[in-house]
């Protein structure tokens, strides 16, 4: 097999760009390969496995019908090592158009209307996708946090497992859990144990000596080199345990997911990010988050919310690339964990609408952080609480994106009723 054979799966331009790419790190476990490949603006994560061929770059996210230069660079490296059989194997995975975007399984919940959002001929009963990312977005008071907490109970009871809620906004411990735990315990007839995890994320500094040409002396300066992450795992681990982990800053979240970063602000005020070496994990199964999920045998992880930590980048357009890169590093690792450990992973986003347009003429609301981070979620649901008095307890749920359906549109619309005991079918 000649390396040029790869041009059957990409353009000539992409193939030529791949020839210039440097592979910065490489790790393998069985037939799973994780590589960090040099990019023009930022480095990208390539993940190859028996069920998915994926890259964190924006080009592949939006045009996943052809290979990007980063994946081609990894496959080319395999060819140079004489591993033609492996290259054919991964190309076969890629050729199957249902690959990574198809969930490994679907968990049927007690909410029939929610299950029906995910129905396809292959999945006639629908249900919460397992092994892939699912997003819920909406405006305040639409019930996003209640939904992800209720789905934690659905998963714990159905699979006799544990769940992890990553609280990025604060308030779960003080407000939500005391109110909702006794109600959900009674409704689902389980006595869930609540354990609060307190990750320690400490910055690591190294001394750098900088020579000044104009002064006959050298200056020592401490530079941020990464983060040291410690999460104390409980000894007496049992099923039906709800683990709450409070993490707010995007730097802490990325360090926990093995991608520590440093924010760099230019003189003009533009914000960029740089990956740091200390605490960097070239493969996702060595990240603190993967080890935590694996040790707790959790089959459900919820990030509530994804939007809040990304707000630290501000809303300036010039900071969007850094914001997008941070989301990319975070959610790519989350997807790898979901697939490898066969867990349901959900995230909530705030919704946004163009304030310059009258509501009746404005386009439908989108996730606040735009479609770039949302493209990491292959199932996207919009939630909207109804304002009419006759419908004040109703929440509309709209399937905006489905891995087996084309386009970003209203594929399926259903209604749920929200009460002091959670969501119910109408």
C-alpha cells in the first residue's frame, strides 16, 4: 500500500498538508490510538479505535465525510512503520458512515416522550444514548439542571451503578440536592448516597532564567508549567452513589481532563491558550477524570454547565478561537471517556438569541457558545418552558441534532410536565 493511497479518502491539498504535520505525542492500548498532531493555530487530538475515527479539529467536526490532515498524518505514520493491516482496519471503520456518531446503546428511561426523541429504525424504542455526548440547552428556568439530575437517577436505577455530576456553576450542594434527593429517592425507590468530591488542582511553577542583552545580568522568573491534580477516591465505593464534584475554572476542568492550559493575553487584549507540559496526558485513560470515572464505576457523567467555565473567555469575537480550543480539548476527552467506559455523558448549555431582532422574526435560539462546541455533541435537545398560564408547568423539548439525521433543525418536538417530583410525560 502506497502512502498516496490515502488520497482516496481526502483531497490532494489535505494529503500534502499531512506530509508537513508533526506528531507531538503517541500512545496505544490495544487497537486504540491517541495522538497529538501539530496544527496551524493549535494542536489537535486524533483518536482511532475499533468504533470511531475522530479528530478534534474544526474541519473534521464539520466535514466528517473526508479525512482531515491530522488523521492522514497518523495513518501515514502507521504506513511508514509497515502497519498496513492497521491502516486498512481504521479506514474500514471510517468507511462505515454510522461509526462514532452512533451510540453503543440506548438506555430506556421512564420518560416516554424523551425516549421518543431518539427513535430510529435501528432503535425503535429510543432512550438516552450511551457512549456518546448528549446536550441539553435552554434559557434559565427551563429545567436543564433538574433534567440531568433526574437522568442520573434513571441511570443509577436501571444499571445499578453510580453517577457523577460536575457542578461548574455552584449551588448543587446547597440548593438542588437537599430539595431533590428525597423526592427522587421516593420516586425511584432507591436511597442514593451523596458523596462530595473535592479535587485539588495546584499550579506547578518552574524557574526560567532569561538573559537581558542590554543588562549584564540574568533574571530568574517563575513560569506556569502545568497543574498537579489530586482527587481523593472514597474507599467504600458502592452502587447507587451520586458523586458531586465542584469545579468552576476552565483551567481546573482542563487539568482534570489531562489538558492543562495557560491563558495568554496580548497587548491588544486578545486571549489565546497554550497547552502546558506538567500534568499533560497524551492518552485519555491516564487523565484524572478517566481514572475517577473508572474507579467509581460510574456510567453517567453530567457537566452542568459547559457554558459557565467558557464564560471566562468573554464574548469578544477575537477570543472565540481560544474559547473554541478550550471546549475542544475538554469535550474530546469527555467523548473518549464516554466511549471507552460505555457511559452516558450529558452537558448543559445556556441558550442565546440575537437581541437586535424582534423575537417573532429572530431565528431559533442556539447554544450560547455557538455551534462549534455543540458539534462535539451528536445529540442536541433544546428545552423551553412554556409561558402561557394554561401551560405554565409544561416544558417543550426539541431534538435539534441527531447523529443519524441530517441538518440542525427541529427533528422531533415533545412536551414534558415539570412538578415538585421532577419531569413526567404529558
